[in-house]
C-alpha cells in the first residue's frame, strides 16, 4: 500500500475537492486524481461520490478513511518505537459534548497539554449525536459525552454501538429541575412547576424531552417556554429569574452562576446520567493521552460530587 495514496485520500476528504487537496499536498490536481484512482483500483470500489458537491466519501470511502488515518498515525511513530525513543506526538482530536464541557474547560485542557506537550490538540464541541459519527469515521480520536438514561451512549442505544468503539463511564450525573435562588418559594411538584415560565433548550434536547415526558405523564404541560440554544445561557437566565429550567447537575455545579441557582426537589424529576469517555478500539498509541483525559475529568468532577449538590439544593 502506497502511503501517498492514503495521504491523498485524507486530503481529498478534508478539502472536499480534488483541487483543494492538490493545494494542501503541493501537487497538481491530475496527480491527486491519479492517486485516488490507483487506490480505488486496488480496493476495487469507488471511494468518493463524484456526483455531489462538495465531494463526499462513499460508505466504502468512510471506512477507508478510518483505516487510513489509523495506519498513518501508527506509521508516524514506528521509527521511535523501534529505537525505544517513543514519545507521544502528532495530532489528537477530541470531541466534547456540550453537556460534559464544564469538566474539560480551559484549566483542564491546559493540564492535558502540559502532560503531552508534543501533541497537537484539536477540540471539537457538539452534541453527542453529532460527535459519534465523527468518531466512527475516524475524524476524531475520542469523545467525552453526557450519556443516559436507559442505556444511551453517545446519543444511541449502547447495544447499537459497534465493537470498534469502547465506552468507559467516568462519573455519574443527574438531570434535575433548577430555579432562581432569589425566589421566595419554589414549586414542589411537576404541576406547580408547569405553571411557571420555563427556560429550555429547543425541542430535540434530551433534558427537555425528559421534562416533557414527565409533565405529560402527570397530565400537565409547559405552556410558557423561553427557548435558548446554549446550556450556560439557560443557567444564567434561570439565575436571573427568567424562569425555571432542566439541567445536568454537574453542569450546574461548574457554572459561574452556581451560587445564584437552586436545585429543586421535585418528585420524579431526577434522571440518572453518566459522563462517558468513548475511544476507538484501534486507538493504540493514543491510549495514554485518552487515559489522561479520563483522569483529568474525574479530578474535575470532585467539585461537583454529591455533597456539593446537597449544599446547593439546600441553600
């Protein structure tokens, strides 16, 4: 296998065009096209759908990309491994879901970079359901996710995860109702909560779906809803008295507004979740830095343990 063909494959996929890949590789466009054609002939199938713009990989192309990225990364460290001078270097691409983001903020990323100074870190944020396909295709190397309940991992049922992905639970978490600390009296039932304005993520958010389902089960619904598209903004608006919300407990603990909100004790509104680190089984030389991510997240989670949550709930 010619590694130059694999490099061309990755460049075309990243640039979404042969012309863009040629610029990245310092080659002519016909040269890049020939490399891709030779690779397709060797494999026996098309790797790109040339009828689409921008250019997109075929299903076989996505699988080839995953293998190509892994192979080139392993080859990159081959000589150091043979001479016994192996060091973690090169790129590391980590996906961080919005719900888990406070556990890997600026301070934690600084610690990670200091532990692996020769690694080039790229952080991709998004919802778990957006990040999981990137991990499966090898476009990111690992992902930190807020998962659950009911066996949800990375936005899908755990039983549907391919064997090539390895999830590891780092911390527990909970989805709870929150309100402004400044309020004189807080709702104590879902029916009382539904009579108040609600600050919620748009439809499709797991937090909102859980709240809607519980309200429906109790014969009520949230009628006055202010939609926001950022979790931190949701907490800030609840703290400012704009309404009540539904939020991940650890996100509340790590929020700058944590001292201006209160965790509500509403029967039925406490859903178990988990902070999960998912890696690819072929991570190989990246396992050390992925393990370090897990250690840093667990350490960051100490400030949002159950005792701290009880304090915020009672304050």
